[in-house]
């Protein structure tokens, strides 16, 4: 079985069996209306869990899963989101509606042509006409936009009602929906979350599941007492692999026996973050002899080559003060706010403010009062070498 650098599914899953079983058993139950909120740092495997759930639920009679990632949008516009979301919903119901056409293939077809295909099933075509009319109209006024968003998010529930199914929606990186831009260039902001929350209350046949990489953003959306979706989800914290999971992954994918110290070293270097375990494991396949030293050499090569491509862009997204903090924390292994402040020549208030910015960007997390840690162990190692 090969190592994978995309979202892992099927046999590539390790260390997630209990988690997947619990979520799957609940979501396939047509009488359960509980959704999940997955929280975890980038590259930890949230997308893999959602895609695996989608794949498993597709095999369940009477359940229609719909997966959508906000980060998959190229333009980051409301128009792009509306159109792609619409097509994903109808495509997901294609089997239940006995559609003969693959809806995703119609993505580039003019909007007024799509309903020619959709009229082959008994759905209130007025619903679809209304959505398409607004999707393809420029300069929507405030009421039209609100109506479109409501009709779009109610569509899966209406289709589920017609087909007597349960619709399970997965929205990856959900908080980023606030950053979608309207035609005016203005971002939607938090009001769109409140709108979706009100729509969620109307669902009779649909369950929403969300994920987010940035803890602060997920707090604002779903976890804090004042957030729109507070107590609306079962919260799942997705954690890195443990040593046993790293050892199992190596054993399954390398096709050769390795010393336990090899998996321990890989776990130590990567922090058990699945993406890095897969990347290093893939490169280990090219080696004739695998030892602890081999793992160290391959890891160093990754840091110098692929790491620079991955992390340079992340570093460039930070402000000058944020960069200074991140570099000092990594190079000098600093964790205490007072010491970090002295290292960058700023007072506690300024340092604290910029540490909060770094938390919001998923670079650091607050371990305890006055103590901060780098979120990504491999990113920290790359910063050390700069």
C-alpha cells in the first residue's frame, strides 16, 4: 500500500478506527440529527476524515452525503461558491433522482441550459429556476442575496424530503466562508454564519458537519458561548498520530521490516502529524536500507527542499513583528511571553497582542498562562534553520 500525499481514505487510514466508527454510526442513523465539528491544526487529517465519511455514507441506502471545501475555491467569490455548491448538491442526489447526467460536467455550461437536464426528475423546478436565476444574475440586491443563500442551503433538505433520504453535509474549513467576497469586493463577514445558523434550524432531513484549522476562528463560529453554532455540534479534536500509529503506517506501506527505533525517530521528528509522516515515508521507499540515520537524512532533505516550498509562503504571510516572534521562538526555543518580549525588544502588551495574531493564524497556541508553543513541530524546525 503506497504512502499518500493527499487526503487518506480506505486502507490508508490508521489510528482513526474508533473515531470513524462513532461518527459513521451516528451519521448513517436517519433518526439522528447530530453533526460534528472537527478541530485540528493544518495537515492533521480533518479532510481525510470527512472524505472517508463521505465515501462510506455513499454506500448506505437512504443517506446522501455532500462534501464541500471552502479552500477548494479558486476565486474565493460568493458567485463561485454558490454555483459550485449548487452543482455539488444536485450531483450528490443524482442517484436518488435517477439522473442520467454527471452534473459536475455541466460546470462550464451556461446556467439556463442546466435545468434542461434537471427536468428529467420530479422536483419543483421553480426552486431550481429561482436559484439558477440568482446565481447567474449580477449585482444581486441584499434581499435577493439573502433569498439565494437560504434557497441554496435549503435545497439539500428539500431534495432529501422528496427522496425520503437523510442528507449529510460536510463543509471543510467552514469559518473561511466569512472571507468570501461579493461582487463589490467586500467580504461577507460573520453575518453569513448567523444566516446559515438560522437555516440550520429549519432542517428536517439534513445534518451539517464542519471543520476548521484555526481554533480561534472555530471558537467564534461554533465553540464560544456567544457563537452562532454554540452547542450545535459534537466537537471532535483531531490529534496527531501516536507512536503506535506511525509504526503501523510504516509497516503497512514500506513492505519491509524496520526496527522500532525507526518509527520512534519518525514520530519524534514529525510530531506524528500525518502529512509529514506520509511525505517522509514516501521518500523512505526509495532507500535500500532504512535506519534511524536514514530517517534523519530523509527528514533533513525534506526540510531543505520541500519544506522551503511549503513554509516560505507561510512565513511570508506573517507581519514583520509576527515573523520576529516566530523566528525567536523557534531558534531559541522560547515559550514564556516575558522572555519572548525581551527577545524582540517589545513590551508585554505588544508581544501579547501579536501572539494573539499568531494564534489566530494557527502558528502558535497558548499552553497555559503566559506560556506559548509553536503549533507545527516541523515548521518550527524549518524556522530554526533560517
